[in-house]
C-alpha cells in the first residue's frame, strides 16, 4: 500500500524539499560558528579604522546652541533649544551638555577603547607568557619567587595604584596602556606555568635537550607552540575585561584625558543628565556591552574548538 502524507504534514513536497531545512541549516551554522559576535567585532573594527570618514562631526566641536539636543527620531528636522529658539537638528544620536555630537564621540571612542585594549592585551600576553614559561621551565627557587611575586601583585589594590599614578604622572593614553598591562600580565602566569610543567617532561623536549639545544631554543621552539592555544583562549576571554576596566578608569577620570573621546568618559559626562538626556550615557554603554559580549562569545568558541574534549562533546 502506498503511504500518503497526512494533511498536516506539509514539511516536504513531492521532490523531497523541506522548507524548514534552510532555516535549520542556518541555525546550525550560527550555532557552530561565531557569526553574530564576528559581525559585531568586524563592524567595530571598521568603525575604529574609518572613524574620520564615518563620524559626522568633530568629536570635540562644541556648539552650545545644540546642548542636550535630542536624537533624530524625536523630531524630523528641527528642534527647539532651552531658550525657545529653533535650531537645525544635525545630530543623529543627539548631543551632550556641551553640544558635542554623541554619534561622533561614540565612533572615535571605539578607536580609543579598542586600541588601548588590544595593545595592552598583546603586551600583557607576551610578558605573562614568557614569565609563565620561564617559571614552569626552570622551577625550583625561581618558580617559588615568581609565584609569590604574582600573589603579592594580585593582592595590590589596582584602583588605588591607578589613582596614584594618574595624580603623580598625569593622564594619557600611554599611562592607561601601562596600567592595563600591569593588570593583565599576571593573569597568564599561573595557567601557562601549569601547562609548562606538563610539556617540559615530554619526549620531544627531552630529545631536544639531549641534542644540545639551549634552554631559550627549547622554550621558543618546543614549549611556546604547546601553549599557543591556551594563550589565544586566555587573551580572547580577557579582552572584554580590559575594555570594561579601561571604561571604568575613564569613568573615574584616570588615564585617558577628558579631551579624548572614550566610552567610559562619555558615560561619566552623562551621569548628571540621565533623566533628561539619557542618550549621552546609553550609546557608549551599548558599545561597551556589545564589545564585551562579542569578545566573551568569541573566547568561548575558541576554547571549545581548541579543546579536543569539548569539541567531541559539541560534535
């Protein structure tokens, strides 16, 4: 007897095509690959690189006639200022209390936040990786001293140190990068050290030592490639935390000068006018949220793809 499809079973036609298959395939692709976080990160990078062409205004250009101007969707082309005068609405996302364009400052803030976080992460990763490799490779007294130094460093109040540095040295992007490097490098030492303890007993490391390879060559040619995946995962997971830390320091007025547009400083500028001009703090906060969320998702994906045990569970 020939089977017939039920009247409610219309997922496949006579040719075997199911209209739900493309949707399921798309969903599976999105689950398997970090599509949405990747798109967000690419857009942020494009915004940071091409900020002068994307921004509609100079980020520091002040126009007091447009102070607290509302975003474009509140009205079509014109807006009335506080003294009742009609001014032309040229601010896509509104303006702050000094009449500076919020959209342009968010765009330039993307450049500042990403550049500070990336430079600090790369420098901190290199410093922490070599400290962890040398600590695990040599062990003994050197391991004990380095481990205790890392413990003491982690116990120091970072925020207090940042405030003291800002008062004594002054503000600047370089100061912010140095502070973030000081915070970042210690987070790699223990993880890399534990991995090196396992790698240095492998047969290929012993063979290289018997062949007369120097300690530096063994660490560079044999140990470092073995911890590369771990370094990549740790770095990707901590970029979001660095961006949050940089925004927090900028919010407190530490590191980045007030004349340089940054997301944390913009949130601080808008905290006194949240009831009447919420957009000043909302849009830089949205930028921080999207960046941190995307980097965390990307870090989780890298961890899952580089760990054979997790990859087998997901597959």
